[in-house]
């Protein structure tokens, strides 16, 4: 017996019923016979990729508490960045009778059989932050505007070089250059990495075209720039190799496009070990980032890393909860983008959230005043919850 009758009806049935259900999101639902389904009997499986990066811990905690506040029972699992572990954890959630799944995938192409099993049991699947690809059984996608993340990362690097203002408009007294830059991308099996790269490269392209920016290593393809699993160590190694192959003749490095704070810190370590810096003022290139991880926010405050992209995971978690409540109440979740995210099989209805660029001078406003980090955490570079 399925615990949650609405879910067993599939989308068409749910939509038909939603017209007469009359229940607000999050309230205990009724089955078609009018029997009440207590929220605590509804099990939501939440699958997160890893605990090595603090954003996913924050995401997992926020999704769990939001769902629990709505009364649901939650099974939260982290997969240690290991694909078989994630597959196994999701299989387990399905076997335990999950009524809905929220999944941030490690490899977006590796979950087809889990999604087939979920569909066979009429379990809606919400793709969280990262799009699950190559499956028709992704019901919804909650994320940030990933293309815009890439645009913002590249814009911050151009801003650091004095070429544009914070809005990306050409600076009045822009220096001529040329400037040198090296490019890093995320993990190729993560759909987001491609959006970040595309947004960034389209923003940088005019500056490559007119010769303002040069890539001394010549490595300008995403395959060359990619860092598997977004690993800090792999990024450090790649930067060390680039220094040896393209900078040992004394060529200076002015900027690094980095898609993630962990990668930024790997790059910074390689550069500082090579004798650069330790701050931007003392010769370190301008380096972007993403996630506003506390170690990187601290480095930005200290003038070591130039920028990061703040994605408020509290808002994403809220959006996932609202979406889950809609599915579980037999309603259609609200999408604000029904065109961008083609997963290879279908365009997945999505809800995109906005992002912010963090520089040293707006840490207080964006991160401290909003309660994301305390001033003490920024000062120490360590999260209080660690
Ligand atoms: C997320 C980023 C994160 C990266 C590494 C991406 O899918 O969107 O926020 O920096 O994974 O964890």
C-alpha cells in the first residue's frame, strides 16, 4: 500500500484533483475518498552530494528543517561525492517508501535507473541545484540562475582588472592591457559547470577578441579547464602545472577565472607556494569564486581572493520545500523558467533564484547583515558550526 494516495495518481490525476483539493500547501492532505493523510506519514528523501563543501551541508540542513517544520518526515543522506553511494542511498529511499525525492546529483547523468524506479512508484523527483540529465522522470528543478553565475564571475574578474564597473559596464579609465588570465571550470559531469563556463566565456570573449585578455597556457576549452568533482587538490595541481608550463619564463599572471571557492583556494595555495602575494595588493592575481564559503569570505576580507558568488542556500531550500509541498498537496509547483533547462530528454520546469557578487566592500551587507555568516566567522574564517 502506498502511504500517499495523491502521489500514486501521477501528474494528470494530481492536477485534476488539485482543483477541488482546496488544501493549502503544507497542510495535511486528503486522499480522494476524503481521508486525511498526516504529514508525518509522508516521507521525503533528500540526497545531497557531499559534506566536503559546506554549502551542501547547509543545503541539507535547511531542506531538512524546512520539511520538518512543514510536518514531514525526512531521510537526509550525503553521498561522499561517490556515485555508487548516491545511487544506493536513493534506491534505499525508494524501498523505504519515500513519497517524494529531492536530489542534488553528483554525476547528473548517472541516476537514470533510480529515476525509472521512482517513476514506477509514482514518486515525484525534484532536481536540486544541479539538473539530473537524460531522464524524463525529473519533475521539477529548483536552482539559481546558473548562466548568470558565470557572467557574474567573469564580470568580477574584469572589474578586478579595472576594465568594467561592478555592473559590467566598461570602466571610464580602463587600462589598455593586455592582461593574462587562466581559466578553471567545474566538474564536467555537473550540468551547472557548463552553464557557469558559458556565461563566463561569453562575457570574456570580447576581451579575448580585441587582445585585452590573453591565456598564456592556451588552455581555453572547458575540457582543459575542468576540475573533476570540483576538487581543491586537483585545482592546486593544475595551477602548479600551468605555472611550470607557461609562467616559468617570468610571465606575470593577472587573473584567474575560478567557478568555485574550493578551486579558488587550491589556485591561491599554488600561487602563494610559488612566491606570489600573499595578497592581491602584493601581486596575487584577481581570482573569482562561488558559494561564499567562510574560508573564502575570510580571504576576500583579507584581500587575498577577489570575489565570490553568493547563492543563498536558505532561499533555495525554501523553494525546494515550497515545491515539495505543492507536489504533495496535488498542486502544480510554480515555475519561473520553462525554457532553459533541457536535460537531454525534456525541458524541465524550473524555478531560478537570483545571485549576488561578493567583494570585500559588501561582505557586511550581503553576508553579515543577512545572518549568513557572523562578523566573527568572517574574521576567523571558520564556521561556528564546525
Ligand atoms: C553548485 C555550486 C558549487 C559546485 C561545487 C555546483 O553544482 O551549483 O554552487 O560550487 O557545484 O560544489
